[in-house]
C-alpha cells in the first residue's frame, strides 16, 4: 500500500513548523529554548527542500538537507559552548541578562 502526501500539504506543514519556530525564538527568553526553536526552523527548511526535490524528481533537495543537518550540528556545538560560557559568567540562561555583558 503506497500513500503519498501532496506537495501543498507538505509545504504547509513546513511553513507551520517554521512559523512556530520563529514565534518561539521571538517570544522565549531562555537561550536553550531559543536554540531548539532555531533547530525546528532548520528542520522545516529541510523538509521544504526535500518536498521540492521530490516534486521535480531531483536529488538536490536531499543534498541541501544534508547540508542543513551539517550546519545545524555546527550551530548546536557553537551555541552550546556559548550557553555554557554565559551560564558560567551570569548564572542564568535568560537572554536579556546577556545584554549586560561587557566585552
């Protein structure tokens, strides 16, 4: 039994996921939740690339998704290192507290 999902439904899902991630980044003040929200946005973008690649029967969408996963892994490693430094210095994960850091 083969089930297919229409391109419109998959792109709608990707758009909803991206908007949820964007709203969460704008609303949340906890840096870890902001990092997770950016990950959701990157996955939504990857889903849109895969849907588009499937629609035109090209492997470009899957190649872009691999690039997005690689970029997300680098972003998480750098982001977590920054979060650890901010927590070590400020003893909080509130993004507003990072405004008071002097370089």
